């Protein structure tokens, strides 16, 4: 799950870079939105990892 969220963030960044140069008019706005979404996925990945670490600690 952790790795897949990072892969999804990288995918958003890649599509954002492509869209910023390929789509005329508004490309930078698309880039910013996709970078923000990628940042959200990274935040979710770290939140998931922290939740599982806390759950493991309480189980032991």
C-alpha cells in the first residue's frame, strides 16, 4: 500500500509534467493540481504507515 501510494504520486507528477507542456492554455494549472494531488497521496501513504506502526505496537 505504501509503495503503491508513492507510485500513484509519481504517476500524477509525470502526467502533470506532460500536460503542462502538451496542453495549450492552462497547462501550468493542471501541473499544480496534479502535484497537489500527488502530495496528498504521499501524505496518505505516511499516514497509513504510521497507523500500521501504532497498531503493531499495540498488538505486541
